[in-house]
């Protein structure tokens, strides 16, 4: 806490005691250490505004909040490029460059964009980069060894596209065609960017190889499939334990997928009703295709019921397609499978999705190494039940980060049939966001419908839009991406920036101006007046609760209303007008600076550059950016520096 040498006025002391009491009650829910990750962009193009909106800005805000909460030294914020697999290879081929050269160029551009937006990462590396690759490969291969040992990998023969002319199996994104679900052109081998559907390769219509522009054929190849069905009970236990803390839409989606379910023909419905009460506890519903679906609490109950119904002639079908995913590929630009596990899998490589889930662990080791610490201390973040692990990603990646990652973590344990204990990879907290769209369509580098992050902040004379990064960060934070897709609307952005450059700037500037013109540039003696005490007691606990949930839009609107109290104090008590009552004017200005300091701290994760300017104007040390400083006033006699240009106006 910043040193204070004078006693606080009565109202300040009362408010601070109440705030400290609430924080003390909440402290058991604070992590002792934390690692924050943001969804990794492919190394195939620039960072676009959709990336920033859905993952990088929200993650940076959360990381900054945690630093206010538990201290900079206890928080890691890591990210990097997702280098392997076909995406980068395809993009490099299109521009006639080697994959390595292309990735390095893209990585450099992406890192600069992150820096421009104040994304305060401890490391921005990549899965193939020299400084990270060997550590990353070792961790990935150890995961495969543990999964194999715990019988969580099933070898299966599947059909994969093969280009006869190039004599090679084709990665997913080397094959495009017509989506079998929505009929959109340009769909990939097993997924469609237009409608988000996943399907089997054989369902793709009119396939074309991007290597030779010929029609590929499907050939058999062996791969390892991650068996997530075996982890179902533990996944359900973990997810159901997050009912009070995770976003409802996220939990609804994953629990609806993972709960153990089978279906049978509705022709057996009457027979089912006769024995329904004798079966293990379950829920029933009608399913498409004239089916009845039964969902059970655990695998054991499902198996008992399945045996009972099969004995009575029911045609049981497990809804387990989600639970078996290939995690190897026939590509060269990837992490090789350990040869000693299974010689028949020589030449196979790890699929980019499970690899990218493991990547933040190696990134954390590199971040610690760069700080001069032991890379093994990453266990204090990833294997410590008292630490927090917070991951920000797009809504369409929930399956991978929740169900696949959860199954992989469980599958590495000494006993994979329970939730992790200290010393094992701990489950993570997931913050998912819907998509920022353009004209109702998801932004996509492969489709070309996006704004780059650089476009928005480049000067207008250079062809950009001329916004300050803090203006964009603030705007992205008030969107409803936690609940639904939102369109990027520049008119709304302009209106929001009029507020920042107008009323919010006024709340910063008025007290500083009045202090210099009427109070010799120093904080007067005073006490809290008007709504100051009441509004402070209300907002600070709400700030912590909402920030922990990642509910940025609600807390920003609350902070804005709190800042408006400053304008109200100026309207009523006029501290800038020496014709008024001297004590009321002094109390009002004292209260304004009390609010202003709290606003500075609470807004610092959202607008770091602007709040740094305000901190300098208030003549406060860097240590003042701490939640412990909320409710601590600027002392009488404290010198205030000159005001600065805070949120700039953007010309039309």
C-alpha cells in the first residue's frame, strides 16, 4: 500500500473499513498464483480485430486484474503462434516462401500488433520457434506416452484424402469442397467455416486438392484416437462443480455433450415405460429420428441400463461420437509421435489441436526462464490446486479446450479415474466469447472478411482509421460477446468514443483544472460528500465480483456511472467557483480526487495507456495500481501534476 502519513477523515475511514471487511471475506477465493492464456492465432496472417475481441484483449484485461489482485510477480500471461499443421504450410506455399520464413515474418507482425494494443504478455513465442520447440516437443511426447500407458489412445483405421499426383496424404485444410450441411463452397475436409459444422471427410462434396488442383481419393490410414468416453464421469464431476462460476451458455453446451447417453427406437417406448423405475436414475427425452434418449449420471449406470435393455431386445446406440477424436496426422510439419510407443505409428505426427492445448505449458516454462526463474516452477501454476488457470477462447473452440483438454489432463494422471490432485495437471477455468462479425459473418483470415488490428489504429494519412488502442480495447469490452455474436459497427464505435473524449475525459480534467486554478495544485483538506461514500461502497465489491467472472460490459457501465458522480459534485458544489461555500468546495474536490483514484485503478486493465497518463497527472507511484489502494484517498497537501491528453477525439 502507498504510504499515508495522516489520519483519514471519518467517512473515508468508515468506507475503507467496510471495503477491507468485504475483501477479507473474499480472499479465500483468490488464487495464490495464476496463469492466463489467450487463444493462439495461426501463423498464417495478421491478427484481426476478431482475435483481439474474442481472446487477446479479454485475456489481457483479466491478467491485469489479477496483477492488481495478487501482485505482478504471481501472474503469468502467455501466448504464441500455432505454427504446426497445414494452415501455415498452405499459406506459405501460396506466397512462394518456406514455411519457416513465412512463420517468422507473420510472428513478428503479430507480436508487434499485440504490443501496439498493450497486450502485456510475459512471452509471445510459437510452437515451432527455436527458443521453445525442444521443450514443447518433450512435453507433447510425454503426454502421448502417459495417454498410451493409461489406455486412453485407441488405434483406428480411417479414410483420409490422398493426392495421387503429389503422392501424399492431404492435411484437412489441403482439401476444399462444398459443405455437406449448408452447401457453402470452400469448406474444408472435415469442417466448414461458413456454418461451423463438423463432418466426416467422406461427406465433403466435390473435393479438390489445393496441392495439385486435382480430385483426391480417400485411402485408409491408421491413427490414434483419444478416448474421451473413459473420462466421462470425471469430466461431468468437474463441470458440474463449476455451475456457480462458469458462464451458463458454455456449461450448457459441454454438459449437453458429455453426459452419458444412449438412444433406442421409439417402438420400444411402451416396454421401456414398464421397467423405467427399475433402471438406474436417469432422464429421458425424445430424440431426432423417432428415437428415445436416456441420460445417466455415470458410465456404470449407463452400462447397467444398457445391458438390461439389450436383454429385452432393445437396439441400443451410444451417443459417443464426440468422445473419439483422432489426435495424429500424416503430415511432416508437426510434432513427431514417440517411436518407442508403437513402431507401426512411425512417421505419424501429433494433430495441431491437441498440440495447441499443451503449448501454454511450454510457453509458461519459457516465460519463467526469461524472467530468470526456474522453468520447472511452471508446476506452481499448472499443477498447484491453489493456483488459477484462466483460458480465453472463441465459442467454437469450447469442445477442444474443455472436453479434449480435460480428457488429456486426466489421461496423464497416475490414476485417471479421479480428478487431479496436487502435483498433477489441474483443470482450467474457461472464458469463451462469441464472434465479432462483419455484416453478420464470422471474421476469417482464410475468407478475407476482417479488419486487421493494425488497420484500426494506423494514422488516417497512412490509410488507417486513426483510433487509439485504448479506445478499441474499451469498445471491445462493452460488446456482448460473452452472450452472443456481435457486429463490428464503426458508428457505435464512434459514439462510444465521443463519450470517452467527452464526459469521461471531463471527469478526469475538471478536478485537476480546479485544483490548479483554485487550490494551488494541492489536495485540500476535506471529507467525502454527496453520494461519494455510498457509491464507493457499492462499486468496489461489485468490481471484484464482476471482474472475476469476466463480465466486463456490466462493470464498465458501473464505473462510468461512478465517474459521473464527479460531474455531479461539480454541478452542485462548484469547487472551481470560489464564490461558493469554502468547506463544501473543499469537500467536493477532495471527494472528486477520491473517486478519480478509484476509477484510475479500476479502469487500468481496460485502458492501460490512458490510465498511466492519469496516474502521472495524479502524481502517484506505480504501486498505487493495486486493489489494496481502492478506497485510500489522496492526502491533503498532495501535489497534483498537470492534466494530459487522455482519451483523444477522433476526427470524422
